């Protein structure tokens, strides 16, 4: 589950797995100013993680980049951006219902150093909110959207100037 969470943040993405590797690539590529390729893997979430059913996300196209704009004194990313094209087919594994969505856009992740992160989406993106939060789901967002991840692991939308579609509701 932890690896999946990292993958969706990197996606912008929404979503997170590629972020640590991309940060290392950015540092190796000469600092915090250059864009480097990153990837979002296909994923499967067990029932209860975000949806009441098992959800599979199959990445059908992925042309994403990331860069680190600012680091903490230890070198870990404080402000990181993601951009690019990403398409995913979401499937309710139990019923077979599926839907293809575009997650292409930009994402800026700003970490506060205390375990919290603010994600600002522009354009399209994928925003995971897992069980334990007030509105769990895998959201496809469009517009200017702000998602806050709190140190306790809960997440919430704090600003929505656009649309949010909960794929758990769409595919139920």
C-alpha cells in the first residue's frame, strides 16, 4: 500500500512511488532546476483501501516529468513539481465496470517538514484519499484543486475550483 501511495502523488497523481527516485535523478542531473522523466505504475487497491471494492488502475499512456525546486537541509524535497500526460483506465475488479480518464496536468507538492504536504493541481490529476479520511476515494480532478495530506495520514480537499470525480462512486 505504501508504494502505491507514493506512485499516485508523483502522478500529479497524483498520485507517489516515483517521487523518491525522481528526486535522486534530479540531484544527479545537476541540482533542482532540471526536469527529469518519472513514471506512474499501474496499481491495484484492495477493497476498503479507498473504494468498497477492489480497484485496478491500468496506465495506458505516461509522459511525465518532475523537478525539485527547493530542498530541506538534509537534501530531501521540500517543493517538487510534476507535469505531463497520463492516462488511466480504472476498473472495478468485482463488477468489471471501467472508465478511462485523463490525468494530464501539473502538480506542485510542498512538504511542511512535519509530515504534512499540500498538493496543488492545475489541469487534470489524480488525487487519492484513503480510508481513515472523511471522504475516501480515488479522485480524478480538473481545474485548480488543493489537497492537503495531514501528518496523521488523513487527506482533504481545501480548495476546489473545478471538478472532482470519485472513481469509487463512478464505478460502484
